[in-house]
C-alpha cells in the first residue's frame, strides 16, 4: 500500500478536526475509488458470510447471523415476500383507501373553490397532511432496510425500484402512490417471473401517472377526433423499451416507439379503484406493428398491452440488458460477458424466473472475489451505518410510527390563519429570549422575556435525519429526477464532498446512539468483521477517544465500499 495511505503521525493528540482530516486523507490517498490493490490482502481471507452481508445486503448487524451459501440468500426471497413491508405505514389496503379519500377531498375542495367557499389555506393543509404521511413512509423505508433480516431481498427491492423508476415529486398524489408502488408490486414480484413483474409495474397507477400515460390519446380515437390538440404520449412506450426492457441502442426504431405508444392508448388512471383504468374512447383503433410483431386492437381492456409487454419480457435483448445491470449493480461495473451469458441462459431455461437468474450470477467465481469493487450509494451507506450502530425501530421512527387515520377535509381555524395581527411584539420578544438563552444570559432576561423563552426544538428521529442526509448526498428516497433513476456508477458518487458529508453523518450518529460507549476495537470487528484491513484496525485502536474511533470505523475505505 502507498505510504501516503494513512496520515497517523500523532494520533493520540488528534483533535476532532484532525480526525476529520485524517479520515479524509485515508479515504482519498488509498485511491478509494480506483485502486486495484484495494483489499487485495483480504481477498483470500474474507468469509462468504461477511461478503454476502456487505455485497448482497446492507452490511453487518450485531443481532443477525450471517448467510453462508447461495441457497440461504435465495431463500430470503419467498420469506420476505410473505411479510408486510414497514410502509405504507397504514398498510397496503388502508393506503389504497387513503388515496381514494384524498381524491374525494380534493374534488370537494375544487367544488367549494368554485362556489367561493374555500381558499388556498385548505389546499395547503391537505398538501401538508400528504407530505407528512410521505415523510413518515420515508422513515419507514429506512427502518425496513435497517432492521430487515432479509438483506438480499432489501437490496433487490432497491435495485428493481431504481430500474422501474417512479418519483414522488411528480405531483401531490404521487407521494401517496409511490410507497404503495414499491410495497404492492416491486417487493412481492421480485422473486417471480420477470414478465409478471413487468406487467404489474407497467400497469400500476404510479407508473401510469409518472410517465403521463393517462394523458395519452389515440389521434383517431373517439376522443382524439374531437380534439384539435393532443395525441399519443410516447413517454411510456419509450421508457418501457429503452429502460425497462431492451436497453438503449439495441435495434428498435422510433417507428417501434410510435407504434407501441398508439397500442398503449386507452390506459388511464382510475382514481376510484386506485388502479390502471381503460377508456376505449381514448384507444387508437386498428393494428400496430412493434418489433416486427403485429397486434390488432382487442375489445378486451389491457389485452394488447399485456401481450406487448410479455413479448418484450421474452426478448433476448431484455435478458442481456437486465443481466448486465444486475452484475454491474452487485459485483462490478466491469461486467464479465461469460457470467452475463450464463445469466441469459438461465433466464431462457426458466422462462424469466428471476431467482434462476440471480443464482447464475451468485454461482460465478466473480461473485465472491475482490470485495470493494463498488462505492456505496448514499442510501446504502447510511443504512449500513444504522445497522452497524444497532439503530432500533424506536430511534429511527420516533413519532412517525404513530397512525394518522383517514384523509379528511381540513378544518381551518380562522384565528390560526391570522398570522399578522398582534404578532410582531411577541415574535421580537421570542427572538431576544432565544438569543439570551444561547448566550447563557438567562439570568439577565426580564420576566416577560423569561415567560416567552422557547426551549430548543426536539431532535428529529434518526429516520428523518437520515433521509435528509441521503437527500443532501444526492439520492432522495423515492424522488429521482428523471425516468433513468439514480446513477449506479461509482464515479458518480465518489467525491471529497461526499466523504466530508459522510464523516459529518457518522459523527452525528455516534453522538446519538448507545454505540458511543462501545470499544472501537470491538466495534470495527462488528461493523467489518474479517473485511477490516490492518490499517483500519490500527487507526481505530489508536484513536484519541471512543467516539473518534467509532467514526473512523464508519468512514473507513472498506466501510464505504461493497
């Protein structure tokens, strides 16, 4: 290893700032992203159990046993599918009811606005209610990944969620739909056949809304002929072919995209049923040729869409595209063509049964060699720190775990909406009182100021804090900026800024949990087991205090990689 790898000249005297600089130097000078020598000394020593937890899960946790073989990893899939996810908080059926309630309330508000009986405060209150439910679901997703004993299933859920991207930023109702999308169609089907997963995902209202399919109208349909503007929207068709199945530059044409978009017209969003709907009056009549196969418009709803999706699912280009993505996500961005072809062969033999494809990947020699090929994405990293630190449901969720009840018409208190009357003097008093408390001058405060002094705001639950950090690091949960999802490339995420913010998070986490009293030498073995390098063990063991040692373990090069 390069002699610049560690800057540990006077570790016993290190201040907090020096610890930060030392850890940053450790990460950067070991060429954390590209050094071919990284972890070479432990390649032959790291156990399958440790590598499985780090590469195929979200890291080690003190109260979980490891997985020793491929069968135990794959056995997680049916077990996890039979258990309810931690989100949506109220459960799947109750969330579907809440969405229907939301649209009912929204319709009532619009009617009242037309009659001059409602104002913007009502809309604001409703949107705030939805946003709070979404934020609680985000915390629940962090808790799910942190606490689930089925790490491989959790990682697969994240992979497929990013592959079939939807975003809660699309509109207000998407904040209710997107958590339901993951819980209702991604998680239950990631251990089945790809064709079933593709159909469920494509016809879920979250996807229909995200890709604007509900706005797509056949130009020669009954509705289309009555409109001067409008027509089929190609977003859905293009993303299904380019991102979800065939992949970019695999031989399909713009004509194929156009034909598929016409075939898919008629699919809309049924807000009452909270499901994909079908409006025959929006469906383009006739026949459509996609990738050389012709489909004639069927009077049966969804039949044409399902047939086209099944054909795309069974296209060899789809098999190869997704096999490469799986390999690049879990093992290395330098994909091995032989392993990919083995995965494609398994796909064909099992008619797209995904556990067979996963098994073909896991059975490769490359799947268990050279740990540290990938730099952890922000969500991966934050969750793995929570697992290593032993975070619990209570510390992650806090009050977010409390049920919220049905979505109802907001009741606006007129007295509360008058934000200006007689407000300036108390606000000025509060500001002065708060300043005095911060400066330690409480004894100098007047009785009036003492009476109005506010205590510091309560600390957010860890889930909320973690969600904010993940968003700041560039990967806001359920909120990708476009249909391509978040980048899976290590070089997209590796930067000095990322490392600095990860150090700050590790410090904050250590300061809040009981872990702060742990012996750093024991903690590094817990967090990294036999993946810990001698350099890291040495640095952690000579830290100036326990907290500094724990932080060093959580930001070490091997903890940042998988």
